[in-house]
C-alpha cells in the first residue's frame, strides 16, 4: 500500500468532511470513524469522485468508551501503517445527557473517546514513524475558569443552555491539556501531537440548539463561520513539512499562530493530574 493513511473522526460533516477531501486530494487513503451509516456512505460516494484511492469506514459511537477502544483496535488491525490521526468529532450539548456508561455525553465525545481511541492507535502510529496526531480544540476553552479533573471527569449534574458554554469549554481545555501532556510522553521523532482552535465555524456542532439549522443557513449565505478556514489549520498540522517535529503546540486558525494553553490548565503539573485521573477512571470502568 503506497498511499499514506489518514484516519479522521467526525468526517461526515463540517470541518472533518472538508479536511477529508483535502487530504484525499493530497494522496492520502482516508479512513473515517462514523456513527451514522447513511452519512458515512454518502461521504464515501463523494470522496470517490475526487480520489481513486480506497476510502474506509469504521462504525462507532465515540461517546462510548467501549466503542472507542474497539474501533481503535479495528483500525490498528486493518492498516499496515497509520500516518495521521485527526480527532475532530465534537459535541456542544445544550442540556445534560448521560451515556449508557454513565458519563456526561459532552465529556465522553469531546475528551474521553478521543483519549481512548488515541491510546489504542499509539503503537500503530509509532510503528509508522514519522506520524502525526491532530486534536481539534477551541478557544471556548477560555470559558473554563477552573479545572478539577477528579470531579470534572465524573460530573453529570444537569445544566442550562447558558451554563453549557463553560462546560463545553472545559472539555476543550481538557483536550489542550491532554495534547500537551501526551507530547511529553511521546518521542517527537516518531509521533507528534498538536491541537488547534479552528475558529468559529457554522457546522453541525451546535445542532441541539433550537433554530440552529436556520441559523446555519443564514451564516453560510453571509459567509460567516466558513469551515474551510478551520479545516485548513487541521490539514496544515497534519501535513505541513514546516511543522515536522513540532509537538505539544496549540495553534490558531489565524496563520497557525501559536497559542498558550489557557489557565487553569497550563502547568505541566495540572496536565499530569488530568492524565492520571483519566487513566484511573478508565481503568475503573474497564474493571466493572
């Protein structure tokens, strides 16, 4: 298999879809992790119009830890090599929903699922060196004024639409913290890991908001929140030779400017605590 391989989560719409098309045009074999079979089939048909390479679909709900682990193992077994992993799938839930495994869905989809998927694919990525991991974060992370990993990872209490923003932001802060701690744990000559703020994008991320479909059409008409810009920084982090060897960065959609991890998650100590609490939580879940 001569083509490099890129696996993208959340590629059936928005940023992930655009990034998948661009990577396919650059010669990558595309694999996508999707929950909706019909949307995945439509993506495959559309991608085949721009690439003669194979397109692979792996079905999973990344809000379920068991699914994330299973699909990671399936992907690792399917490909002889894996060059790029893009953790793009995300959710902004405007009211609390609890997964079948007992986690807040927003925390599970935005942080725990990507963490588990990446852990399942680290060995394959390392064996394919040099490989890259790109995590999609957000400047909404600055809405989170506190971080207490042991409590926040397990928090399932109800919240209002107004209260959802700092909670969403906290899941994206966790993404940045995890990215930077993971970078310290990986050999950058083998695997680099970076994250990005893709800017405001008129995509299906806030689909739970009443009237969001109408709002999205208006924004698209006015060319506000163009997801092509957000997809551009994802693809750049996945492919740009100038970023080879760069790891642990948090980059802006604006000219790939380097950003600082927001407080209160900036210190290596806080990031290490999040990692250790996450590993302990997942181990306890696996033992149940």
